[in-house]
C-alpha cells in the first residue's frame, strides 16, 4: 500500500474527534433534518414499479431500502438486482434477505427480462447488481456476463455498469464478467478494515481491493468504482487510508454516504455526518486522485451513476 495522503480534516470534523474510534454502545441517535426524504410517488415511480413487477424483476432500490428511490425512479432510473433477492451472506448493515436462495429463471430469461426493461425505460446507462451467491460455482458471473451482452445487443449505445460481489475471490469469475465488456465495474469496499468483522463478515478487505486491482489489470479500458458508508465508528484517518488504498489499485470513481440502520436488528448508527463533513470528505477524495466523487448523506453506490458515466467514459 502507498503512504496515505494525510490531508487534515476540516475544522468541524476535528472538533468532533473523528480520529478517535467511537463507542458503538450508545443510545439510538435521532435522525437529523437533512436525512428526511419524501415517500416514493408519482407517475414515473408507478410506471417503473409496474414494469418491474410485470417482468418479475427486483431492484436493489427496494430490497436495500434506498433513500433515493423516489428521486431516481422519478427520473426514470433504477438499479436492477439479478440472481434473486436472497443473499448467502449476512452483513450487519444490509436489508437484503439472507438465507438459502431458491432456483430462479434460466440465465437467458433473466438477462432478457432486464434488457427489455432497460429498453422500455429508454435508459442510456444501465446499472446491474446482485446479491452474493456463494452457493453458485461461479458466484453468478455468467448471469452478469449474459445480462451485459444482452443489453448491449438489444439497446445499442446503452452503457452498462455492474456492481459485483467479490465472487469469493474467484478471479476466473471476474474474468467472465470483464469479457462481456461492461463500461464501469464497481465493487464496494463498504467500510474501513477494522470494522470488517462486524460490518462484512464473510468478506475480506484485501480481497475486495484485489478484485478492483485485477479488474484494472485485466481490462485497462474499464472504469472501476467503489464506495463506503460512514457513521459506523470509523475515524478520519481510517477513511483517508481507504481512499489511498483504492487509489493504489487505480480506482476511478468513489462514493461516500451515510449509513442508515434498516432495522433494530442491524448495526446501529454511531453518528450522523453533517453535509459540511461530507463536503470535507469529497475534497479529500478528489485530493487523493479520484476522477469522480459523490459524497453526501443520501449518496449510495448507484446515485447519479448516469452522470458519473457521462463524465468519466
């Protein structure tokens, strides 16, 4: 790893002692005013929901309780969730169901359904993600590849972004996805290494970095992307180190958002970052060398993905 960029935190972050690991055993915090979002509604939302249900498709927007669903669906964009809606891992932050997945439609049927929805929505940039499927020999890589290819064939000119799991470290699975030539390949680092046992049990920080490094080595043309949640007890110095580690594997795009606990059984929020603090993190990320950065209380990995694609491809 390279020597980290030790940019000093903005004054307001220093005053909040973000360089001291925070105690997670504290009363539940009240959600601040800047995290209020409107409920999904409107013609575009209704149309997209009907389209998804009609084609038996899932979106990570719904499964992960994304706070931006109203905004994104209102603009006619959505992130498609393939490989079903049941994950084989049980991360402490995630609202997606955990368990033993059941057999779903054939690969060709799923890929075709997603491509038809992309065409019906008139998308110029499609985002595809999945649950983690450790039960599958290739982790679901073949479906990612089939979906990318089918979208490119059915909707010429539409760029495709994939947000992939780590495939259990199976680099052949990563090759299968890259051979389908997605324009952007994302894999979220999610949090700082110290918090992995609580936040991402079953995942490894170095393995996630290796996914991004190998993607760049195998396909220099592809843009790579990653993201973190804040508010889980990380420090400013740890966040700087993550930024430096990601730039060390030539990651292009970085997203930073506030962690919101989906239920009482998930990890609690240790603290809420202010909009000014998110601006400070954005400035630090650009200083670290990322080409594109999204940082804000409601930012998620697919937030403004179409804009990022337009600015980096």
